C-alpha cells in the first residue's frame, strides 16, 4: 500500500492550477472543483486499465480504492459518495489518516506546520467521526515510528 500512497491525489491533475496553488481558503465554488479530484483520479486509473487491457488486478483495485475513497469519512459526511463506516474500503480509511497527517506536518508557503503531538491529538479527535476508530488506534500505536520516519523525510 505504501507504494500506492503517492497516487492518492492523481486526480488533481484535472483541477485548475489557480485552485491548486491558491495561497489561502478556497471559495465554495473552488471547493466544488477540488472535491472532483477523487473521481477524476479514479477515472484516470480506469482509463489506463482499459487502454492496456488489464482487468481484475489487485494492485490497481487497491489504487482505485485509495484514490476514490480517501476523502470519505467514517460518519458518512465525506466525499465523493458519502460512504460511511465499514462500507469505506480499508485502503481508503488508512489513506485518510495518512493524508491528514502528511498535510498537517508538511511545510507549505501559506500555513504553519503542526507538531507531531498536535497532529496525533487532531486525529484522535476525529476518531469515530472522520476516521475509522480501529485505524486511529493502529496509527496511535505506531505513532512513534511514524514521527521518526516523518522527521527523517523532512530533514
């Protein structure tokens, strides 16, 4: 799964640059556009499968799950389909936490980073609402290792 994680936002290739690179909050219309990226990414992978004639590939199925469902929320308030609970594929549930963690601790031009500890607290606060409780528990159990790896990658 870790080799597929970089694909999770592949659909952003279809989002206009002025939205992707906007240094601040998105307008409601811009948010509608941004929320299209999971569907666009899913369609990219489907099209690639069709062009090369690959079907029933487990790795590509997992990639599609990650791309299409990483913004779904445990409580059903996510997008693009409003899936909830165990209906959300496990790779999407895991990627949801990875994506939030990465966004929180990554340096950007317009937002300060959060500490590892604050990011863990933020993810814990989303347990059962944003995130699968079991995946949060696994994340917390591995958080010291995650912090170490994240620190090495950012320095």
